[in-house]
C-alpha cells in the first residue's frame, strides 16, 4: 500500500513527518512524498540553520514516535543535504534515516552508495553556502519607506538563501538590505529578518543608482591586476565564470584577460627570463635539497615546494606516549583546510577500521609521511596527486623527529608511500602486507591506505580492503601488548 505524505518544503516539516512515519513502521518504498500546494518546490520557509523545530500539525502523533538517536555527523549531513535542490531529496533522506533506525550504520558511510550520495549532497550545499557568502555584492541606493538601503542579486545553486541571510543579518548592523534570487528574497530592516518565497523571477533585480564605494573598489581592482602573473585556470577555479555577472568587477575581467594576452603581460619583464638553455642532471633526492638552516617549526618549512599551493602544513594528532603510530601518505583536501589529519572521507573509514580492531583514536598517534597537500585542479575540485620521492625525502626530517619523540612500539604504514618513508627505500606494499617486520625498538606493519577502499568499484571490494586494515590494526594492538603490555585504555 502506497502512503502519500504531504509536507511543507523545509527540514522541520520533513523531520516531524519522518518521525511519525517511523512510528508507523512505513518503509521508504511505501511512501510518496509531496510538497503542499502553494508551498512550491523552492519554498524557503524554515530553512535557517537554527530551525530544528516540529510542525504543529503532527503534534498528536509525535508522542508515539520512536526515539531516534543519530550521530552528530549524520545530523549535520541531513541538515545540509536537506538544502540540496533535488525533487526526491525528502524521500532519499527518509531512506537514510530508515536504514539507520534499522541498525544499518553503513547508510552514513562514504563507502556506501546512499552514504556517498548523502556526502555528495552535503558537500555541494556547503560549497554553495561558501560561494554565496563570498560572491554576494550589495549596491547602495537611496533608501525610503519601501526600499532598503542595499540591494543584491544572487543565483544560488541550492536552497541556502535563508542560511546566508542569517550570516549577513549578524554583520550588517542596522543597515537595511535585500537579497533577491530566482526563487525568493531575504529582507532585513535593521532589526528583523524576513524570508519571502515566491515563484521564479523573470528578471534580475538590479540597482542602477551610483555607488561611490563601488567606483572606488573598481579602481582598486584595476590597479592590483598584474597581467604578467595571469593564470586563467587558477582564476576560473577560485572565481568561477558563472559568478562574474553578479560581481561589480565581473565586466572588467574579460577585458583585462584580453589585454594580458595581447601583450600587457610582457610589460616590465625581461625578454630572457626562463628561456636559458641547459639540461637536467640526475641526482639522488636526498642530495637535491639546497644547503639551508633547518626550519624551527612545521609552518615555516620550505624544504620542498608543496607549501606554495597548500593552505597550511598538517601536523599530527594523538598522545606523545602512544604505543602505536599510524603513518599515512599526505593530507587531503579537508585536512588541508582544517589543519587536522585524517578527518575527510578516508579518515572516516579509518575510524571504522580502528573500531573493528578494538582501539580508539585517543590511543593512537596519527601522522603523514608528507605534511602538505599536493593537488591538481580539476574543474572546481582539488584532486589528490601522489607525492614525489624528493618530496617524501624532504619531509623525512619531520617524520624522524616524530619517531624519536613518540618512540612507538608498533608503526603501521598506511599505503606504499608511508612504507617507503618508514623504510627509507623503495619497497613493494604487496610484499609486506600481512607480514610484520622488525624495526629498531619495535615492529612495523604495512597495510592499505583507507583511500584505497574509496576507489573500489563495489561495496564488497571496499569492505575487503577495510577488513584488511582492521586486521592490521588488530595485529598492531597484539604486538604492542607483547612488547610493553596492553595499550592504555584497552579493556
């Protein structure tokens, strides 16, 4: 029997209806989710990040609703994915909640089909939030009783208007403003925020009055443009073309690019720069580094060029007296932004393997062989690129310091790069997997990097990789116990 559930198009209404459906034991395939007449697919009501309330219409049934305990991570994913502009989002979110309530925790794993989709939706919404904060431009006009002091037009990819409006309301003081979008508008009168859902606007809401601050900004933007350093790919990656039409400086960019291509980039440059002949000389990586003082801190490290394109150096985490050390390859995109190791999708899979081995993060020392994120642009994304041997050698200075400080009983190398960094020589990961080897003062174990599980074609293959990592960690626990007794905190 197919059940039709009609809700307003926002998270609070879906949450209340979903709890009622769970109480009645309705499976996802037996529910047809519909948006109430007049609410519209793009209704913005109740979309603020702080709105977790229940709809009053279901209050009578809520007393019979089951108690649903979900993790903070899943809660954050559901709230963000609820803003993803997709017709079947409510049906999909209920499917994830249903699986979780039935005990299927894989629904929140990036290695699961539904989990991967949930992460993808949440990531797209978070990116849309960042873009809206970055690319909304207000234009000042003469205010009156009906017209705000500042007006902006923006076209968000997802339903993040209400979230962004809260951000601007906290930062614009008592100045009145309006942000108009194709799917609604946000109004701030200096005291109260109002979100108005409407049908799609046919024309952009433009402000034609002169703005002295904008003229000053355009003059400044022109003066800072350096045609000799123009990189179109990097420009379009950090400021996508689709945002240009909403930016005051947007109409200047094509002309400045054209001028640079027409010869402006040659101004003030010597004609012989970077054209001298020569040939490459083969040299061992350890001898390729120039003589220099050793850096006093990781943030000041310039031993290789990876720091130039990284947000920051990513250090380690965990107790300094840990008996088990885990070494990965290098930080990823999320680690580069946060400065913490193993917090991205691969880190979440590593947490699953750690749990299967009867360990916890608090007992382990986590680090990487390379401390800066090496990447290459692919559209709007930064894709991981394997570190070169010379970069691994450059970072061995920091890894040696960590080994001498922590002095772990067991070291687990996650992947081939980590194994090579630990052994200080080229080695095949396949030859070492499942074969603990002796190190000075302890043992070494080699296994797959968790990102290898993410690259598998199906769930079964991914779970086999995850099981292998868990078994390696369980072996590390046994070896640590045999060397110095049971690791701290292990029951």
